C-alpha cells in the first residue's frame, strides 16, 4: 500500500473547497436527506478537508488521520464539544459525554475506576448469564429481530454491572423511549447548529414524554439505592459516596445525568456493533466457518470467560472489522476555541468541525478494497506495524475523551459474539430491508431480522 505523508501541508489562503450549496440554505437539505452519503461525496470530490454551509453556519469536515489527531490529541485543549451536542444534552444532561472543562475532569476521575481491568473482568459472569438467557429464549427457526434482542440484553448487562439494578421489566419502555429520542436527534442537532435556542416543548411532545419516561426509570434506580442499606461497591455506590473539595455529595441532577449517560450510551453502542457483526458474518460463510472453528477449538461447548479472550483472536478480528465498516459512533463534533490550522487551511475561532469515522475508516489509502469485510486486516496491529496512521481507525474516539468504557465494551462484545456464534447459525431474512440510520449512532433502521438455526456438530 502506498504510504500517506503525515507532514502537514503548506498553509493555503482562504477556506477549504466545498459545495456551493443553495441560496440561504447552503447544504442543509442535502445533509438532512442523507448525512453519510453527502459527506462521503464531499470527501471524494473535495478531499481531506471540506467546508460546507448549513444555512449561515460553516462546518469543516475532516477526513485525514493527521488532522483528526490534531483535534483529538495534539491540540485537544483548543477544542470543545460542537453545538450539536446540545441535542444530546436534552437527554443526557451534563453527563460525561456532554460536559466540559474541570467539571468533566472531576466526573471522569470518579467514573474511571469502574472500568479498570480488574473491575470489568468481574462483570463477565453477568454478561454471559444474561446472554445465556437470551439464547435459551430463541426458538429453532423462529424469526428474530436480533438488534432488538441485543439492545435488550446489553441494557440488562450495563444496568446490573454498573448500578446493580434489575431492568428486565423496564427494557421495553427504555427501548421505545430511545427510539423516539434518537429519531429526533437529526432535527435537534440541526437546530442546535443553527440557533442558540432549543426546539420548544410545544413542538416536541413525544420527545419530552420519552425523556420523562427515562427519567422515571433512572430516578427509581437512584432512589432505590439511596434507601438501601446494602453497599454493592459498584459505580452507583462510587457516585453516591463521592464528595467535592467542600465535602458536598453529588446533587440528584448530577447523579441522574451520569447514570443516564452510561445507562443508555453504554448499552446502545455495543448492541449496534454486535448487530452489524452478526449481519456481516451471515453474509460471509467462509468467515463464519473460520469463526466457528476457533470457538470450537478454544471453548468447545462451555461458556467463555475473560481468561479465554487472548485466545479468541479471530473473534476479536471479526469485531474490529465490523466496527471499521459500521462504527456505532460514526462522527465526532468539535468547536475551535482559537484560530488553528487544519489540512493546510486557517480555521477561525468558533468554527464547527466534524470528524468522520465513517469516511476515514473506509478510505482506500488506508484500507485496500475498503468495502470488503476482511477480518484478516487485523491479524497484526496495523497501527503498531506502521501500515496505517494512528487515526485511520478510531471507533472509540481518541485523546483525553476516548471512550471510558472501551475495554468494557470490547470484552462484552467478544463474549456475546462468541456465545451467539457458538450456538447458532444466523440466516438473514431475505426480504427484510437492511438500511442504515445515521442518528446519534449508526443503527439498522428497520432492525436486522434473522432466523437462528442451532449448530450441530457438523456445523462447528
């Protein structure tokens, strides 16, 4: 593969190239119709840095790992969350994903211990037990929406691991509420980019009802723990016991925001990564055969444990490649505090910047035949070997704000995928439409309907 220079280009005058757009509206209509397709076309036509206009607001699209590393790592202190994160704050409040500055640093330091290696390994039994119950519920040749099943089981896992809460009965309520909230994200993000105000409650009744529903579920978890005299030594206990410099505990609002963030964001991304992985495996029988062979060799018929993870190399490779093609978080927004240089252009202070995992992770300069599902790309770490730049692949973000639960998510995804593929061959229902919905995450718009068929000795 040809190498791509990491040397910053010469500073050029004016703004980066980009589409002219429509009078007054710029590219607003094109973006609202198809975020991914429009951004992909812009990158192909104009290059590694593109300037588009959403009405009166310029937005810089970044696609090269060199510039992405500048924003996320090298000069991370010059960038805050972009305006569209206000749309997430409607649901998540000032949780870890949306907060900034010293407040964010304090919250991150409180939450980080729950995701240390020793802590997350203790969660493995919860993960495998919940998955076992899900698999036992599948009927032979009974049609399933595997995305719904995975959303439900990962919700149960994150609730039990981090908050000691049982949410089986609330899972359907959470799922329906999240459908409403994510369905509104595009509209809310657009308003947040264009205006300083949010969409009034008058025009978003269903969304606010969904948020109230989520608040009730989260509130019951917090209140139940407050009135309990049984310490559990989990994340919720850490948050309840935390004190600031003046000895004050976290307010109910702060607790709600952090619980909401990890409760919801912590399960959806894993469910989506697994959904796309199962879909891709079903479309590639040769890969499925290799995966089943590894699982038989390493596990036989027993349940996987954390000690098995180093030997489930092909399983991990399959997951990494699925997350390359379908990153659950497909874009990252930032806003420049001061004027800076990106891609050889001067970017003014206050500019909105959008980083595109979806585009960069499908760039043929870094991944030959990029649309092909090829787990062997990850046989050796391509970043460490120097085959690709550091930020050619970044499904969990990077820099100071890299996903706090990345190790938790990878362990969970590996254990769950191993158990699913160990027991079942999944056949995708042929007439069911598979369509990407780029909202907060990269969901399958209509789910992924499959017919599970229990593996026999000959299938393994």
